[in-house]
């Protein structure tokens, strides 16, 4: 259970970083 939550949290953080990166690219252009 804890491992699943840990992986889910990592994926959420990863997705958040991607969204921030994409938003930065859009603002740059």
C-alpha cells in the first residue's frame, strides 16, 4: 500500500513538472 502511494505521488510530481515545463514553453513562444 505505502509503495503504491509512493509511486503515485512520484507520478503526480512528475506530471506537475511536465505541466510547468510546457506552460513555460508556451509563455516563451
